[in-house]
């Protein structure tokens, strides 16, 4: 969830500020590939891998049996706190900016005696929202043993300010301590083919489901879905990352697999997107004015799906109710009923009217000493 912070880091750097980003493993390398200085604060760990392993253990260990280790979002701060603190003491920042998910950010800011800015990267909550406060507190509680062990001062309960990337009609707020900022999509850089930016001759549909469709270790559900959609007069762009599609067999003629593809480049020419309701995918599609068909599975996906449906920009199917026929019917509604595209266009314009990351730089400068 660090990629949405990259545009603001670019804006700060372009304004002449010294910006240093800290992360771990593949995430740290992705930051460097974005043209920013990055430090891997725990190079002997794969923090994301440990988070995924702990999450798997939480979901699969029978009740009453001990788990290998604690898990949850607080794990990122637990593993990275010492490295972040050592880096901050060397770098001497005037301000610390982090996401809510990185609970070591408030600890480092408190120790250094500098303001802490929290950039939200979610669609369903931010800032003073009840869910945001719940997660902020649960992460702080998780990190209390780490704070005590490192003899760090207690940070304030709330950040100095929160940057809220949600459009106002979907919960975004602009107050003295919660600033609206335009969501600028960044999905890593890729060399894209020319057809991506050309207007398609028929409706183009993006299908990107993360781990939702390959439910049982195979792609049978995807095969059924593509077969059901094959006779529609549409182009399906299959953005499934590095998933091996060989088990699907011969793809229908109207399906184009692309592997990893920056959605911000692909979606402007799409008529709809079918996805898992992840925050980054949802916000990118909103910024591009594209209607959604969402199939949420876990984490914040159900909450994101609820917000999308309430605003009128999409249709939701719960995982238990998903069939190829249902997805075909829902997709047909998105294409045939103009209300979805009108609402999506309204939200796109709303996002475009919010202050850009460059506009936020001056406000951040006002917080720094």
C-alpha cells in the first residue's frame, strides 16, 4: 500500500526538498525504480513475506492452538521500527510522513520531536473516520511492547494531520487536520504498447481479480467466465499479473492477456472494470471515470465495495454468489445503463478538482520546522 504515496514524494522532491523513503525488500526496490532515494531498513528480512505467512497462520490455525507468531498490520512496524529509528537519527528529518498501516511512523516522529503526517491510501476510511481510528489504535496497541523495549515516548493518539485521498462524495473530508488531496494513480512504470492509448473499436473491459478467481489453485472459474463472455461484442483485457494462464487453454478471440499493466494507462479507454475491490484498483478506476463490477473477498475489499455501490458507480457480487452468468449479467448492466457511467464521470471530475500533490507541498512545509 505504499505506491499511492509516490506522487506526493515526487511533488516534495520537485519542490526542492530532501526526501528519503524507507521500506523493505521488493517495495524498497520499487521506490528506487520510481526515481526516489530509498533505504531498506531491514535487509535481512522479507517483511511482506512474514506478514503473509502470519496472516495464513491466523486464518488456518485451529482455535485454541498457538500460532507461530503474531500477525496483522502491526507486524510491519514491529519488524521495521529499529531500522527506521536508526535511519531517522542519521537523516534528521523535519517531518515524518507515513501511512496508517506503518505504525512505526508515529513512534519515529515522537522520538525525533517532529510533526507526523499520515497519508491515507484507503477508499473506505481515513483520518477521523471510526474505522481509521480503530485500526490506528489497534496497531499502536500491537506496537506497545516495541515502544517500551526501545524506550520511545508515547506518540499522540492522532497524527498532526491526515491527507485524505477519497473524493468528498465518498467520504473525503477537508478540515484543519484532514486535508483533501487528489488521488494520482501510480502502478509502477512499464513500457506500454501503442494499442493501450488508442480508442478501441468496441467496448474494452479490464478484468483484474488478484487472487479472487483462482480459488482452488487453478483457473477453472476464469475459464468458465471467459467462455461466458466470449460471444459478447467486447474486448477483454486480462490483467492477471504473473499468473500462469496455461491451464485456461486457448483464450477466446476477444480476450487479450497483458500480464502486469499500469491500470492508469489502460483504464481511460475502458468501458468497465471487473475487479476484487482492492483500494488501489478502486481509486485508480474512480480517477479514470470507469464503472466497476466488484467481487470482494477479504481485508478492506467488502468495505470498498459497499462505498462503490452506495455512490452508484458499480455493482457488487459476493464471492459465494459469483457465477459466470451473474458476471455476464452485471457487466451487461454496466454497459447498457448510462447511470453507472454518469456517476463514474462525476466522481472522476470530483477527484480532478481536488488539490494536487504539488498543492499539498506548501501545507506540509508549514508543518515542518
